[in-house]
């Protein structure tokens, strides 16, 4: 018997709901409110299985939607175990995409190709490896040939472009269909169709489903509110094939990734399905009871239930949430200064880890330029500049490496996995590395205006490639065409004068955290201010806050923001002539104030 008992002092006392979940087996949906410790309880359940595990080659799979989320599960399980232990084979902790890629597509994808037993290559980004040649005018006019990465197969075998039917007037033998069929025959698949193709493999070869169910009799899926249709179809196949226990853990009120095809409807369907057992976690270990009481009205799933019960360190904290009305002359910095005062009154430190100011969209304005980057290379270099000066130097290195590769080597292939291998066939990796580092250290400063950055980038990369003796620009490539951005934008004529940094930065942590709501999903702060910026449009506005349906994504975005703080929640709203009070922000739960 392993582990847990040796660490008893670190153990938290479980709530009865958490205890019940630890014992539950079968088809389970766990609806967990914000701050209820979803990751913690998934980690606990995993350890409970591992402690008593008897099979050498069968395991538990714990899947999440993002790398960050699965790393968090890994981290929390490690914390519960004695030093040096970690969860390894036969178990699997990873993203749902990597699970599908590793156990279905990469292993059995050769069955889609005619007569070949080659493992498919999954392309993650298009650096020009996929080229779609066609003489058809309509394909050019519709921009299809310049965006071949947008085409993907659906689970019912249709070809889609960005999730929608390809509805051009070429009726027979669509060139895009022929092109994608040829890609499959050659074994090239893009990540956005990997799930659909895997589903089709499972449908055609039920033996694969049986093998997976045997290999992983227990499957737990965290953040399951973000499951796409195709992912749920795969989960259903595993369930029907008799997986012993399958657990979906999520909060349908926190599904905010519709643009990535994630909608909570598939999770909610399971909550309503009598064949599944629904369980709840309703204790909130993050926020005060006053915050839980005020935010319950924004939760669709808690609508007919009690507010979640605050049980954490700040459960009894006595600051009511604040509605801060600001007039349209008020500068954003004044709103933030007012928030600073409120934080001071509450003794909250004004630091990036304690305080966050959130907006619905990007943190910088005027940067929504359609088709800004004319090539993936220039976009990657822009990101690399930002990462090099402000973020992760490792990310910057990897971005520069991909760009240099695509400009000087550029073979079709899965860059992400094979880059080093290909380079070593051409030159010692050390020599290659020197070129990448030279590019890195000469990246232009992201604080300069966009047009200057592009000019400087073009001359930098031209110099680097020209002065190198062992790498050459691929003859068909023109650097002027690659290091290029849009020239005009009627809606934002001055867009080229905005600093490059503003186009890349999703989050600023200079003083406090400034971020979009998406950027703080899963995080906790002492104080949060959500700024509602407009009064019109299909975005978060004072009217929307009060009237948008609870199951709309806008309300879910507001809910995610409002459930981040431990102690102080402020919602800043622009003053509206005809709207003085809000039914979802009632006076008994909110303090109204103005600047
Ligand atoms: N029984 C318990 N006793 C004390 N603390 C607990 C208990 N269960 C969970 N926690 C703690 O509560 C906190 C919950 O925060 P966490 O961010 O993990 O919640 P979450 O469910 O992922 O929230 P959200 O979905 O809102 O991001 C964690 O620090 C976790 O360790």
C-alpha cells in the first residue's frame, strides 16, 4: 500500500460531497462550482486508484483540455505523494488531444492510407508545408489556396472550412476535397481534424475501441464543460464499449471557449441523461460568502439551487461586492485608481499576484485587424520579439527556429517533432543553433511601432541569412513577401503606428495583473475588478449583464471574472441615463458607488 497515509499532515478534510465523489464508480458527471477544488479532487481520486492498482499494463487516464491544466493535475498529485514518486506508465495524464493522437490516430491512422503502414504526421501549424495548387479561379478568389490549413474533415466524412460547409459553386471534384484526400493518402493530418478522423477510425474498427477500453478501464476528464462534439462522440464510443468508470468533471457556467468549438451543451446533456449519475461540489474554498451570494444569480446551473457555500479562509470576509458606476468622461486610469483605493481600504497588496483588472476582450484597443500578418513567419517573429523581451526566452527560441527552418529548409514534415532530426542530417545542430541565437538577439524591440518593427525585422533577417555560409534562403521564397503585414485597414487607419507589443500582449503584470477574462481562467486573486467598457453592441454591456440569458457565453465570461476574487469584487459599469439599478446586482448584495 502506497503513499497517501504517509502524508497525513498535508491532507485537507474532505467535504461529504468530495468523499462521495471519491467512492463513486460508473458513469459520473461531477458539476463543480468555482473554487471547489476540481483539480484537487481529481488528483485525490487518481491517487486512490493508483494506491490499489493491480494491473501492470492497464491504467487510469486523466485528461484535460490544456497543457496547463494537465500539468496542474500532475503537480497536485505529486504534492500528495512522498518525494520522488510520480504517476507513470501504465497511467496517463495529458491533454485529450494528446490522448487521441497517441492512442488512436498515430497508432492506427495508417489504416486510412492505401497500402501504406506509415504512421501519420500530425501538422500543428502551417509554415507553408501544405501547399494547395489549383488552376481554378474560384479557389484563388475565395482565398482557399492561401489558407489550406483551414480545411478539415468532419466526423461524418465531410470536408469543412473553418467548421462550415464548403459552399462554393464548383460542384464536381472540388479541388480542395481532392487535395485533402491526397494529403490523407500521404499520411498528413492537421491537428484540427485529428479528433474527427480518430472518431471515424473507431467507428470503422470497433476492435480499436475495445483495445483502448481494456488499456484504460478508468477515464477521468477534467474541464469537461469544454468538450467538443467530436471529443464527446469519442467519449460515447468508449462508454458504450464498457469502460469501467468514466468521469466528466466540469462547470458548465465556466465554458468560455466557443471560438474553439467548445460548448457546454454536450456536458449538460450528460447532466440530464438518466444513464449518468450527476454529483455536485458546492463548497467554494476561494471566495467569501458575500461574493458567492452575489454571483449565484449569474450561474445557470445554480439557478434553482442554493449559492455555493464559502468554506475557505476568507469565507466570513465582510466586504460586499461593489458596483462602481463611472461616467463616460472617466479615464480608465481613474477607474483603476479608485479600485486601488478600495484595495487599500481592504488591506489588499497592490501586486500582480493579488490584484487583477479584467476586461472582456483584448487588453489593448484598436488592434483587431483582419489578416494583419501576411505569413505565419512574420507572425511568429512578432511573437518571438515579444517573448524574447517580455516573456519566455525558450518560446522565443523555438519560434525563431521554426521560422528559420521554414525559410531555409522548409521540407514538408512535422516541424514540431522532427526539426532537430532534419537539421542533424544537414549540419551539426550546434552550428544551426548559432544562427537561431543570432536571430534571437537581433530581434527588434517590440515597443517600437509596428511599421518600424517590420522594416527592422526584414533587414535583420535578410542580413542573417545572407551573411551565413551554411544556410540559404529557399529560392522560391522572397523575404519581402514573407516579412510583410497588411498595408491598409479602413476601420483602423493608424494601426501601423501602434507598438508591436500591443498586438501580442494578452496580459500585463507590471504593477497589477491586467488581463482579458480568458487569461485568468482557473486563477485566484484577492481582488478583482471587471471593467465593462461599452454600452452598445453584442458584448458585455450594462444591459447585457442584466438581461442576457444565463446560458449565453457573455454571462459565463462575466461569471468566470466575478468568481476569481477571495475578498473584493468590483464591477465597473459606464453610467447609463435610463438605468440606475440592476436586478442581477441588487442593493442588498451590492454596494453602489460612483466616480
Ligand atoms: N476539502 C478541502 N479543504 C480545504 N481546501 C480545499 C478542499 N478542497 C479543495 N480545497 C482547496 O480549494 C482551492 C480551490 O481552488 P481551485 O482553484 O483548485 O478550484 P477550482 O474548482 O479549480 O476553481 P475554478 O473552477 O473556479 O477555477 C484549492 O486551493 C484546493 O486545494
